[in-house]
């Protein structure tokens, strides 16, 4: 029998999981999800059997495999449910939703792994940056937690890239941003990505996009008004040039930008522009930043579709993109995303989003239920070499939830249960013999 609603766990964690119950068609499927979510936190590796064993349902490992390969639930609906919780608990009313999109690679082994192929692996060690596996496009909502100086990324929506000839990662990112815009029509959605994420699919009504400009990209002035002459009207203004060329003619000013958790004194400049080669006629801004001590014409060039934002705000928004990088690393190294060894298409499409969404739920739980100061004290007690540690990382949040789950299961009555043991005939007979 699978564990019922009496599965021992912290009250805050149970209440949080209950809020995603409507995603699952049957209550029994939700109970199985609850067990596997707890098992993922408790397990040493994020394999399906490892989750089941850590959850105490090792004998039901077939049911655990069925949860990913055959159960009725959709990772997209699950992701939107988690996104609503992120907005509910971690954003203030009226705050915009900052979305960071990035592609990440998971190595796989075996000839029959669904959608596995040779692809670029940016995290690979050494000079060889290719590997065999699955490439995922992840859209994370970036928030500022009260106990962390730097923003944190919480993965919410996912797409499996299916190779050349299919939708590109830029198109997949546009799909996810559009889903979030439709899910939250009362909030502004601002997307951001690295230099690889640019193109007309990202021009979405009600949203903006900010990305880094490649050094050779050429920008043009805004579309001029009609000249009143015969012929096709012009779609772009005069040539602005590359970032280096624009930096020589634009007017710079001193500013303070808040990036990566600390203020920096820099020089900035901005002007309206068109990136005709990527975003067509969609109007935007060219934003440049430089450190006066660097000696370069510019240090960072950005293009944003948000014409109302200041240069400082655009730079800070782009800096929030970095939060998805440690989030992806934590998912692989701490939570166990990508450890599952399944091969069938439906299971492959579900295990990675499942692990990342449990990670997002874990961060929400920590933010609303835990005392960061107490957690840091325990961390320093366990690891005396971290005496200078001032803010909790995802690994600390993972350890806190694992400890809370362990404490809930091991109590003064009986290990692994929240109720007293039943007394049966065999127990009475054993007691008589002992007497």
C-alpha cells in the first residue's frame, strides 16, 4: 500500500504540496507525487528507484516508474501551478515577473534514450564541449529573497529541444514567456537571456525582452515618419553601427548600478534603436555600460525592447539572468535533476521538470517557513570552515528540508511513523513467552 495523507512531513511542506494537488487527476496520483517529492529530497541520487526507496515505498518501485511513464499529469500545468505559488509568496502585488531563459544539457547513456543526441555541452570539462544526451530549455522566475543579496531563480516551465529541423531554443523560450504572460495578465512580464536568445519570436505583446548584443551586431535608428514621397516607406533610420562605433558618438554619464548583489560605479548611455537583423522593426533601446578604469570603449552592450526602462534598470535586469546559471547547477548537483535513467519518451519528458519544480517548491517552503539565521548557525556547526558564510544557498535549503523530513519521520513513538504501533496477537504471544 502506498503512503496515505498521514505520511510524516513538516506541516508547512504538506500545505505547500496540497496547493498543487489539482494538477493531478486522481488523489492516489497526488499521494504518489507527495511520496516521490519527499523521496527526491531524502535520496542520495535522484533516480526513480532512489526516490521510491528514500520515500519508504521501495517495494512499489513499479508504481514510481509508472508515475513518470504513464500517470495522468502534465508538466506544463504543474509548472504553471508552481509559478502561481512563486508569484503568490515571493512577489509583491503589482511587481513585474522577471523571466530568465537558458538552455542546459544533461548527459545520457544508451542507444534508446528518447530525444538523446550529440549536442553542445557548455558545462563540460576540458576543450571538448559536446556530449550525448538531452537539451532542455528552462524558463525560471527570478525573485529577490529577503535573506539573499543576489536574486534567486526558481525554474517554472520547460521544453525539451528535439534537434535541428524543429523549433529552435529561441522559439521555445518565446512559447514559455507567452504562457506566463497569459497566466498573469495583470502583471508585466520581462524576459532576459544571453546573447544566443534574440529573434522576432521574442517580440510578444505585453512582454519585453533584454539580451546582450554580440560585438558585430549592427543597430539602426528608429523608423522615420513618412516622407510623403512615392515608394516604399523606410523601415529603419540611419545607421548607428556596432556597439564600439556607437560608444564613440553617444553621450556618457556617471551612474551606480546594482548588479550581483552589490552597487558598482560605472558610466552608462542609451538611445532608441532598431536591431533590424534580429528583431525586425520592433523598437527598442541600445544600452551601453563601461568601467572608467577599464580603458575600453564599452564593457557591456545590451538591447532591450522595453523603451520605458532606464539604462541602470536595463543593466540590473540583465544581471538577473545570471541567477539561472547557479539554479541549473544546483538542480544537477544538489537536487538530482538528470539522475533518472529512464528511456521512454513520456518519462524522459517528465523527470527533469519534476526535479526542478520540487527544487522551486523547496525554495518557497524555506522562504515562508524557515529562519535563515538558525539554518546558518547549524551549517556553521556542521562545517566550521564556513564561518564567513552569510547567506543560505540552495544546498542549505535542501539540507534544511531534509532535516525537517527526517525529524518528522523519526520521533519518540516509533521511527518512520506518527502514530503508536498496533498490538496484535503475535505481539501478545511474544510478551507471554518473554514473561
